[in-house]
C-alpha cells in the first residue's frame, strides 16, 4: 500500500498548490486551460484503447458494465456524496462545482492504464515503479485541474486511495485470471472511459461516465469465456 499512499499524497499536495495558484489566474485563461486539458484527456484515452485487440470483448464489457452501472446508479450516488460535501462547505459566489471537480479528477487519476497495470504490479510483485511514476504525473495534473476546478480535485485523493488500494489488495486473489490479454482489454475499456471523460471536459457531451466503471473489470470474466468459443 506504500505506492497508493504516495499517490494519494501527490494528489493532495498538487491540488493544494493548484488552489493557491488559482487566485492569480484570469477566468478566460482557466476556461481555455480546461478545454486544452480536455483535448489531452481525449488523446490519453484514445491512445490507451489501442492496447486492446478483441473488439467483441470491449463491446460486451461496455454494454454489460453500463447496465450494471446504471442499475446501481453509481454516478448519482457519487455525485450526491460530492454535492452533500459541497453544500456543507460551499461559500457564496463559488461558481465551480465541487462535484464536477471530484468526479472528473477521480476518473482521470483512477481509470487509466498506469492505474490498472501499476496497481496490479504493486499487489502481485511489490513493484512500485509505475505507480511512483504515475504519482509524479498526478501531482502535476492535480495542480492544473485544481487551479480550474477547485477543492473537488483535492477530495478525489480519497477515491484514489480507495480505488487503487482495492486493486492492490485484490491483486493476489485475481492473479490466476490476469493474463496479458485480460490486462490489455481492461486497459482498453478504462481508456475508452477516459476518452468519454475528455468529451465531457470540453463540453461536447454530458455522459454519466461513473456508470461505465464496471466495464473495466468485466474482461476478467469475458476473455476466458470468449477463448472457449474460439
């Protein structure tokens, strides 16, 4: 769990610095900056989807995952939690949604290839190199996002700790099922979700991206099933 703690601290410290810098950044620059970050998020997501090689697994993972996510209404639950915190601490005149910052940052920091592969490496072999590298990237990203989206980015550190920590702790139990093909399809599904997040950031869509999250883990089941039919 050392790597997860380091990553969590990186987000906390980076977002704290970003919130301090926010006061000196004009609104027009902040708005344009968010659009630029959205484009970067689209690129990260698109490049990650190329890791997969089985389109049918991706389609089934997304379809079944969305049904599960919508059934549990994960997006609504997470947004209600963030909104309840926001209502408790919100000050007059604050136009930035804490919920938006929390959800956006949580997905960006937790759904990518480095999160999945790095957390599995940490849990299976104690190799922290990828998560430490990710921590540096998240430190920089959290500064930039917090300068635009505020304290919600800082609160996403809690999601980082829980989500990555769960993967690290469960890695030993799912290790027999984690073939290279399975991991590649998990990364592909996660990257497609990041691409959807990018569309939201630049304002093209308003997708409930949190409801897509179960799709990341479905290749663990679907890849072996598909292999039996080939």
